[in-house]
C-alpha cells in the first residue's frame, strides 16, 4: 500500500511538472463600456454598472448593495418629469457577485426639506438640486444612510441621516449630522463612517477642498454627533486647498493589520481624479502616508493607487476616484467611478480587487473585477509578453476653481495619461533590456528590474484583461516612492 501511494505521489509531481504553462485565453467581458444606447431616462433599469458616481457599498444580507450620487449621463430633467422618473434622490443597486448589477431605484422620494432650506438660506437660493455621496452602514437591526446636500463650489452644505429596516427602504429622515456655511472652516459633504471594534465608538470622516477632511465622533445610538454642533478635527488637507482638490474620504479597518486606512481623492473629478491612502492605529487619526508624513501637513501624499490610465486597444479611463472599500470573506474590493475617454462624461462603475503588501499598504488591481477564479501560478507562467503601466501623479498644471476644471478643459492632456509599455520576460531575464526577474511561488509575487529600477514585490493573481477580452495574469505593487505599478500578461 505504501509503495502504491509513493508511486501515485511521484506521478502527480511528474504531471504537474509537465503542465502546459499558462497563456491568456478568450473571455468575453460582462458588459460594454460605452452605454449611449441605454442612456435615455426610461432606460434606467438597464443602467447596471452605468451612471455610477460616488459609490458606497456593503454586503447586506444576500446582496451587495450600492448607493451613489444621482449623476446621469445625458440627463434630461424635463423628459424624466414627463415620464415620472425621479432624479436627484440617491441611486440604489444590488448584486450577488460584484459583477452583474441590478438597478433597484432611488432611495428617497425627494430631497429633505430641512437640507434644502439650509442650503438655500446660505447660498442665495442656489443649489440643493441633488443628493451627493451617500454612505451606508448597518446598526443592529437597522440601516443608516448618510447623505450630502450642497451648492456646488460653496461651503453651504448639509450631511443628513436616514434610517430603514430594509436596505431598499422606505427611509425615515433622522435629521442633520453636520452642516456648514460660508463662515465654516470645512465643507459638510462626502461622509464615511466607521465603528471602533475595541471601544465601540463611532466616527465620521467628511469634507472637501474647502478646509480639508475632518473627523467627528458620533453617538452610536442616534447616529448623530456625540456633541451637538460638533464639527470635529482636521485629519487631511492640501496646501492650496481652494485649487488643489481633496475630497471623498473612505475609512476602513483591517483587523489582521490592526490599522485604519483612510482613502482620499485628489484633483478634478472629470479628468485627473486619483486615489491616495494613509493609515493610522486609531480611527480618528493621525493618518500617515508612505513616507510617514501626516496627511494634514499640506504636502501631497502617497501611495497613489489609481489615476487616469490607458492600456492598448482602449480609449482610456479618466476620473478614477471617489472610492468605497469593503472586505468580504477575507478579500478586499474597491469601488469607484471612472469616465470613458475622450469626452469623459459617461460614468462607469469600476470594481477592483485590493491586496495588502508585506509592508501593510493596500494596492489595487490594474483591471476591473470579473469573478475570474483564483489560482496559483508558477515561474514558467511568467514567461511571455506583459503590458505595464506606471501610475504616477498628474504633472500638468491646470486652471481650476473650487478644485474642479474650468469649462472647456474636460479632456485629458497627453501628459496627464498613464500610458502603457511592453516588455517580455524570458528565461531569467527581460528580453532586450539586460535586466532580470524572479518569481516567489509561495508568496505569488514577482521581483522585476526595469531600467535599473527594482520592483521588489509585484503581487500576482488571475483576472480579466478587459481591453483584450481574455483571462490572464495580473500584477500590482508599489515602487519605492509609493506609486502604483500595474501589469498584465498579454501573450
């Protein structure tokens, strides 16, 4: 019997040695990127991943529920009113696999009157035509939906709270959490809420280019601020805050690392929007970046996880920011809007897998999630042609107002793109470059030297090549300055 087992084991080893090395194989994309054909108001049930802006996502029961700003490509308010389609009241979607999304409808029947009144009273009757940046979080047997109402380019803003016993409503308004006006230091938009698992305390991060990002303690029982009218303390800002945009905080906790991660978005949302991250031992901060700098010290912070990018065979993605991040069954996912170039007006949901490297920093997949089964790769699987992108911060100096582009500057400049380049990994070296690479099978990570620069930990995993419609091998990591490095095997 022992001899038979030994022979069987040897056969298995030999078979694995003779397995054909991986090659990218055909795999149809779940949907098309251009959605003009289903962009009419009456097509809303077909929007699925389309018209997603400022998403918040949680696993609630059997579904992943997503709530987002009601921003719509080719919006026609007159047509919507004639056909009885609500606009401006938080879009709601659900999915069982994070790939196929069902448009459920709108959360609210109207913008809360208290919010409208506050904004109008403090902005000369302007604004309050939409609800921005909702955030969902469960509490005991209820669901809390935080939301923002504002006037564009002003600090006249209102973060409110609604509650429901179902993720799909109906929602009951519970009142104001934080409100700001022109005299305020900060701007009450873009809430993100977290509970400290050790203390049970609740904290809300919020803010924008006006004054930076702030953190305030909430009362876990009411969901409102612990101290009435408290606006909290500063956690992140940029030097020229009226010009250099900073917004969209998303706070999560990684229990394995015992650290909190604050994801933020930089720059104009239509063009060079990009995602950065800092971390802390405490939910209220201080948050430090790749170089150990405090996020509120006014310097530009790293790591940079996403930015406008263009792989071959695609017009490219701009506006890759304002993210939500969640953990499910030990895996992490990032959700953010992206705008289809060149006009950058169609807004499509991007879901990316997120991994934490050996230094405890999150890194994002170069490609959208498509539920490709995970698998282990070998050193031989690395041999082939790869397409690589260096994700760098925008370098072009634009004329901005309130952190956003001026009219007529909606397309990216050539120097704002993160374009790809190709390299071929052969036995022990990089073809034609006199460089080297190695693969750590246990860690599933690639070490690569290109142009004398070393990338010591590029995490390898299976995924979808959306541009070429193939299953392939992907990698993601950081360079020694905290900038993302992305790759996919194309041949």
